[in-house]
């Protein structure tokens, strides 16, 4: 899904971030091809061969976590994270993927981040193997053990960070702090991976709080060198905030204080801000109140033409950035267009219900379906398609062929990525399509709110 990296112009939009940590454990280049259907491969192909003595000795010596010294299988889980999990967390994988390039070297120094890697890898393996290897490798018990240790460490850090008197961190404090923030992000991914409705919102709140606390406590002399990593984390947290707001249309912690630091020139940041503005407009319409976003962005109430211009400008900002990966630029451009037309379609539904809005919505939906049918290589970009496929599905009422296409497309995305939350999205769409049979189609926003009100919110991700 949408993951961004606050980098200098010309660098990768989602796969790069400047690391200030020593890369003492050199990662192998990611495989050029990966099978996403875990049930068809041997476990050795999935989690890598048994660790070489040199690799094992290096990790054991460098990592202070007792987990690594007591459980040799954990190194194979780190390899699984490197080869299978990390590629799902970026637009298009590269050797400079921050979830590999930054996270693994830092995890060598930070026990909580290492256990969070093991937790996420175990969760991914359990979900994607459909239980095939669960008993043979005790995946479920490992998941529970790693998760418990990670959450205990995170809770202790969060308590210390929020209750202790505000003090400026020393340089020595920075790696552990960054490790805790990154570990919280991996717990967000685990919650989405497992379809754990009760925890992904909680972890998102915690991540935002930790980032804000870290920003306030960074010493001035190290702030410039840490800005790339901090901004990367800030943008990731903002993404999840927007996803939750879009999925529930319920009030959430106002992200605008810290979000004022977000660089809109970074890929998709302007796009996400427009989406959040639209969500707040929809909320204000339903509550008959006027949010701050509604007052600040009055242009959104003027016309869908103004909305289209804003999305066009956001699209151009994203396309300014280039990938340093061995794939054709058209693949990223295709993704930008998918989200572009998803946004226009959603915005046309929110702003008004006049003929012009209906015309814009129809045109955007037609373009969205056409682009989905022409995805260059779904194996490379499946992790990004949950959002556009969902929006395409909300406009398929009355068209059995389009419904069938979206169903098959989302099933393929689920198969390739293993995200359990997307199975819930498919069930949501199936219910929505049933309600759409015959007569005036319902509002998917009404249905999403009803899910949220009964404590089972979807997550458009």
C-alpha cells in the first residue's frame, strides 16, 4: 500500500531512506522473483537455508537479544522477513528498501525491534502457509512468544516516554528510541496482516505519540542527521491515520499538529492530505458541523473541477520522483494513475450529488477499471492494489462483469500478499454488492460506518 520515504528529489519515492546506522550485517540483494503462494514451495525456499556459521555468529555477537542466542530458527525468520515480508511494505522492492536497509541493521542493536521482526515474520508465515508449517515449526507458539515480548518492551518504553519529565535525548538514546518507533510500525503491519481490528488503531496511536515525543526530545545537534529517518516514520504514521479515517469516517486523533511538518512535495503526501480533507468534509456533513479542514479547504466545496485540479497537481508532484530500481518507470506511473482516479472517484461522491459530479465519478471509475485491467505485472505491485481495487468495487453496482473482475482481482491480491484484512474488504464488498441488487445503490460510506459502529471497522489498505 501507500508507503513513502521523505527523500531528496530524484531518489526513490518509497524504497529509500538515508540510514544513519552502521550496516554491520550486509543484506543480500533481494531475489528477482518470489513466489507469493507459500503453500506451493518448500519451507527452505521460503525461510532460507539454515544459517551459515559466519552469519549466525555475527548476528549472535551483535544482537543483545537473548532470543537470537537461544533460538537458531530465529535467524531463518529474519531471512524470511528480508526476502518475503519487507518487499510487501514498499512500492517496488529494491536493495535500499528502508524496511530492510534501515530496520535490520538497527534491529541488530535494538532487542525490541528484533523481536518485532520475528513477530511479523512468524505472523506472515502462519497466514500465508494456511497452517501447513504451523505445527512442524511451532509457528503459532513462536508468534505468541515473540509478540508478548515485543509488547511488554513497547509498553515499558511508551510509559517511560510519556510519563518521564521531558528531557533532551543524548546521542546514545537515539537508536533505542528509533528502534521502538519502528517496532511499533511492525506491530501495525502485524495487526493488518492478521486482520486484528482491535489493535491496528491502538498501535497507530502509539506510533504517532512516540514520533511526537521523539521529535520534541531530539537534541538540536543531531536533528539534521536524523531528520530523514524521523520524517520517514512520520509519513508512515500519517498514512495509517488517513487509512483509518477513510475506513471509518469517525473522529480520530487530529493529526494536523504533527502533520504540519509533512513535506507535501514527497510522493503521495499531497494526495493523502486531499483524501483526509474529503473525509473530514464527509464527517462534517454527517454531523452538520464544520471541521477545521472544512474551513481551511473551502475550495473543496466549490466544484469537482477544482477537486480535479488539486488531484492533478498532487499527481504531478508524485511523478517528479524517480525509482532507482530495475523496473520500467511506467510501472510506478501506472500506480500513481490508479490512486489518482481512485481519489477523483471518491471525491466526486463526497462533494455533491449533481450531474457534474456524477459525470466525473463515472469517468474516473471507468478509467480506474481500465487501468486495473492493464496492470503491467501484478506480482510486483500487488501490495499496492488493495486501495484502488476497493474503490473500483464500490462503483460496480449493476454490472456483473465488473463485479466478477473486481472479485477475481482482489482474490489475487489476497493470494499474493496474504493480508487477512483484505479478506474482510472482500466480504464487505460482497455485502455491498448484494445490497446494490435492484433499485438505487446504497452508499458504501454508510455501510462502512455501520461496520465501525458495531466495532468491526474495515481498513482500506
